[in-house]
């Protein structure tokens, strides 16, 4: 995916992910106004990864991180 194919929402999400060294949880990204479908699209297109883990003993979390391809897409 090249720069001109990124929507404004996708670019904003990738820029946020690039700024967070540990990535961001799905809950945080949804609270920032991103949709679950858009996040899934980023993962499917190889621009981000989603990893499930725990945020304590029993709370499941999904953490998103930018990929090298995602960085290239926002750098142009």
C-alpha cells in the first residue's frame, strides 16, 4: 500500500502507532475514534500487527503495533 492509498484515518492511526514504542491497546484506539474494521484492515494489509495478551491476571487485551511496511507507508 502506498501513501496515496491511505485514508486520513489510516494515516492518523499509523502515526499514533509509530509514536508508541509498545503500541496501543484496542481499547485505547477505539476511544481515540478508530473503528475496529479500520484496525482490522491495517492488520490485513500488513501495516500493523495485533497481539493478544493479558493486562493483569484476567483481563485480555489486544495490542496493536506498526510494522515496517506501515512506517514506509506514512513516510512516503
